[in-house]
C-alpha cells in the first residue's frame, strides 16, 4: 500500500508523522474539470498511416479519469472490437446508475471514486455524465455513422483510437463538481493496478507545493510503469495560469479546427451573405421584414418594442458578447430572428444557444445589411434563410483557442509548456441523454452527440494519439511517445503563417502552442526521439533541491537516490527553453548550454546534421533573422527569448525541436 486517506485531528497527525514508516502527509485539495472531423484534421486516414499500422489502436487500454459516463452511448458499442487484453485486471463496479452488464469489449472498466467529492464543493446531485462521456468517446469511441448535433457537423463519429479499449475512473458526477485530490489519487492508483496503457486527464488541482499534488505525484509513478499521461493545460488564457505542467506529463493546449457552423442569408435585393449560427432547425422564410435596432437611438436587446419587432428579423449593431442576452429578449418580443453584428462572429455563440434563429455577422457583412436597409425606404426584407450548414476548409486554422492556458509553467518556466496543441474548440463527441443539452422555451433538448469546447477536449486527442503509437511501438516509453508527437508537430496554419490567437489574430509563440499542433501523418516516423527514464526525472528533482525523502514521497516508493543534480537545461526534453537577459539590460546576454541525447528509432542507420532554422515568418517581407525576439512576461520582470526551430535532417523525415 502506497498510502491512505483519512480525517485526523492535529494530535493524531503529529503522532503519525513520528512513525518510522511515515514518508509524507498532504492536505486534501479540490480540482476543476477542465468527433466527426478532427481525426482527419490531425492527420489520420483510413487509407494509410497510423490508423492502419496500429489497427486503430487495437490492444491498447485508455484509462480516463473524469466524471461518470453515460454507458448507453452508441460510441461505446463493441462491434468490431477485439477481445479484452489478458493483462487487464480491472472490472466494472456497480453504482446507482451503472450496472456491470453495461460493460463490453469496448468499455471494459468502470470504477467510482466519489467519497471526497461528497464533502467538498460542488453538487453531488447533478448526475449529468456528459463531460466524461465526451472525453471517452473523443479518445477511443467506436465508429458511429450519421452522428451530429441537431444536423451540425454530421458524419461518422469515432475516437482517435477507435479500436482501443476504454476504462473510466469517475471522480465526479458532473462538470459542476470539483473532484477531491483524495479521489483523483485513488483513481490513478487503481488505473495503474488495473493495467491501463494511457491515462487521459482533463482535471486540474491546486498545487500545495511543486510537484507534490494529486496529479503530479501519481503521474510520475504511472510514467515509471510505462503509462503515458496526457493532461489538459486548463482554460485560463492568462500567463502563468497553465496547470499540469510537470515534465513527465504531456500538457495539452487547445486549438481551433477548420470547421465552422454557418447560416446563409439572401436579401431581397439578391445579396447573399454568410454568418455563424447554431440554430437547430431548417426553417422556411420568405420576404421576412428587417428591423434595424440602432443603439444610438436607444435600442438594445433588453429594450425591444414588441409592436415594432414582432414577426421581423432584427439587426443589432456592435454586439458585446459579455453583456449579450439577446435570444430571450427576441423570443419574448415575438421577433422572427436576429442578425448580430460583432467583431468576432465565430466566437459569439455557444452551441447550446441554438434554440432561436440568430446569426452572427462580421462587420463587413453587417455593413452590407445596413446599407441595404438604408437604401430601402419602402421596407427591407430577407428573401431566404438557410441554417445547419457545416463548412470545412476555413482559414486560418488552426488557431490558439482564446481560452487555452498560456505558459510559462509557474513552477518551472525553463521547461516549455504546454507541450502540444490539439483540437479543443467545438468538438463533436458523445453526450449524455441524462442531461439536457439546452432548453427550447419550457422544453429540455437532449442529444446523443454534442459540441463541447476546452482544453478538456484537446487532452483526449493526444491520449488517443499516444494509444495509436503505443499499439505500433509497444516498447516505446511515455517520453519517446511524447517526443515523437512534439518533434513532428507543426507551427504554421493552413495559410502558411505562424499560429495566431483565435480572437485577436496576434501571432503566438511556443508559450502558447508548445512544440506545435499534433500531426499524426508524421508522428509514426520521427527518426530520433528524446527519451527519458524515471532516474532522469529523479535527477531533475535533485537539481531542483528536492531531498531524497521528498523524491521518494513524490514517487510514493522507497529506494530512489540522486545520481546527479541535473540542471533543468540538461533534462532530455524535446524542447530547449531558457530565460536570458532583462529588458533594458545593456550588458551581453549569457550563454546557455543544453545537452541532449537522441535515440534512433528509425530504420537502419541515418546521418543527421543540426541547423538552427528561422522563425516561421508571419510576414513574407521579414528579414528572416536566425533568431527572432519575443517577449515572455514574468511576474515582476520581462525577459527576452529566442523562438526558433532546431532541425535535424535524416535521409528521410524531419525532426523539429522548439527553441524558446
């Protein structure tokens, strides 16, 4: 037994800490819970590559630590699934909403760790199950033809590793609950004992002290046992807000995809414009009058005159997303629909706002409608409306999602975090019919598949990718798998520009997107990998001034010793990161030496040469300097870093390492 949880008085705790067998004691904390097109977007194909070589992840077990799930989802059917691996030691436990008979060759394990949650913040009565259901189906859901969210994103739903097995370790009933650190720790231990190969985690916990929390500690134990751990970076876009940044965890930020959910408007003068909408129905509209709600005349969504807007489509200028409550007001006023002009129409609506025909328009499209209204004294009308139009191939994509937590990691800014970017915005995956997705007047709307957004959705994409690589290369360590994903990632969007921020369009840096966006077309053949073993992490902790007693407590086992005090620059990480000089310092910058050991995992012998590449230009007229300077704001100072890409060219393939 590695440990136990209990409630103690101060006197009892003091007594236990005197016992010879006592290693460490940690107070309980609480954490937060942080598809049809995305497999193709990350480079998977039925015709060749990682899906075929891994048989879609056959034989790999993905453990998901999250909320309880809705086991009746079609994504968890076991048609075409192989037998349960002989190594599996887990089981399906019975709960008030879950019977062991729900398990099959796809969903092979279900365990519940809800004791701590019941005494912590959150509501244990809200058993919606959707967060965990969505995560599991994204990582390893089975094939489900004809899936959609009320006609949006229609296609075949499937997880990244659709033939991998799933085991759910529930630490909360719903996303409204804050899971207890005690339960998260117990879930990790059970997942390791059961025999999972990959763990997907979309939870963040408070860190009482560096690397000594309910995610960092068991994650290192898991990695020691060969289990890959992917975790969400969190949903706070502030600097230093990133979570799950321990160097043995693969930390995942969220990116957008090239898919949008649009509607088409044809004005009575023949002009056709496009906007964004999640309206769930196909409606017939012919010659519907337009009404311009002008803010300068005192018109706002909360001050609509029913006699003026009933039966009309209302145009709003310069809608503020923060103060928007337009749909209920339009519904109450009897309006037919709404056109909302905003600077960022693609981010105005949430998918659950599809109960009323509203369309978000860009300022340019808004000008088209405004000019038409101004030139139509006899009355402007909308000739027709079309909804539920899913559009692919949008540019630029991917972008760094506006909510994705930024680095640097507050605990150790000299390790680049996040590690990777993966799809996290408006991801379609399985949903629970136990929870209404949205409301339509007095009625609740349920759905089998729903769109969700967050780094919570990005992490299972990487977990699924790791499962595919684990199936092809079962001997690879978690560090080797991460290295393959990082060194084959890309940092330019589909217009050839460096990634930008979703809302501001400002160029991003590795502190936002890490090594780049995962590319599973190339991850199977990285050529070289930066490998790490448990002793390397121990030596890293020694270099961070942890004592051997503390290190053994983190690993929760005795016998680990400091072989050396490894400098952070010498940790064999797939990126090279350091701080240099303060802004305004007139003196020369310091020289930092990095030491890396590369392992050839390619076929035969290859010769590699190292060069320092240029920063991907966001302007074709850039001078193309060897190193471009970017600002990395710290708490009380600003430092300069160099953003480049170190390339190693073998006989085939390309290995890239982020330099920050």
